[in-house]
């Protein structure tokens, strides 16, 4: 019997779901049959069922989830994707900068997860929460130290919430490696530099956003009905030790 991911009639919320990894995740979930709502801080023209919400604002998050449930009757899946941070020197970055980075990448996912969990706990079938984390959480991350620390916290939070909110709500994380998006050049440089970076990845290339989406769809589906508190690596084999690339 073929195994397929079927999310028909599931209602999903993907934060930051209109570009980059979030867009890839949202598209895969729709292809699997889910009704997908996305949100970001700004209006997005042409995006289906998109809502404006600053996920750092408790009142805005409460209104977002309340409105979604009012419109669609339930919330089966939350994908905490919104996040990121510009590069900065940890020695000179301001306290305000670090506060914003940790707030967006750790406290906001907790805030949205709390609102989603309140719905999922009382609805038939419970629900699933997937946190988009990063391999930066588990290795040195110069120039993005606060971001990496926040993602490490998100992975820890994932395990704790899986214990607190089970059995009705499953909580998992996807630790994403290098991924090609519309911001790849800004982060990593021109095509030649990107190609050099890709040669260090065991699978020989960066991920596509839809490949992250496939992992999320699996974790959200009944195929992963006994998976909770997991940290799933989607990193092409990881980052080999530097000495392997030194002549």
C-alpha cells in the first residue's frame, strides 16, 4: 500500500508563509489538501487567505487565531516559521537588537503556540505544531549569535511543550540547513560563492523550500502520529568538519 501525506480538511497557519521557506511550506501543505492561512506584518497582494499580524504582539496574535477559528471552525496545524536576523557583531550589537532577535525567534513562536494550543486542546483530534528551527542552534554561529541562541531555545521549548501539551497536541521542530530562497545572494554572495558553499554540503546543494515543506507535511500528518518532541534535521547531511576542506 502506498503511503501518502493527506492533509485534506486540515486547517493550517503558517507564520511568515509568503516568501522563502515559509512560502515553500505553505505550497506543499496546500498540495497535500490543507486549507492554509498565512500571516506576516504586511499585506501581501495575491496571497490566498493571508492576514496581517505582528507575531510579537500578544493582542494581534490572539485576534489572528480567534479570527481564523471563527472563519474556518478549527486549527489543526501551526507552523512557526517567522524568524530570522541580520548579521551583527555580538560584541557591539545593542541590547535592543538582541532583544528583538530573541523575541522574534523564540518568544514569538511560544506566543503563537500558546494561542494555537488553547484551540487544539479543546477540539476533536487535537493538533500539531511544527517549529522551524536551524542547524545554527547546535554549532558556533559567529555574526548571528543571538539568533542561534534563540533557535537553540526553540528546540528546547519544542521538547518541553511536547511533554506539557501531549497527548492532544504534538510538537516537533525542523532544524533547517542552508536553503536557496530569494535572499540567498544577500546572505551568501554571488553564484560562484554559493556553488563553493554547496560543495561542502554532503548532498552537494542547498535545500529547496519545498523540501522543508515535505518534512513539515510529514510531521503534521497521521504518518507521524507517534512523533512528538522530535528535532528533525533537514540539512543535506550537515556541515562536515572544517579540517576536511583544508588542503
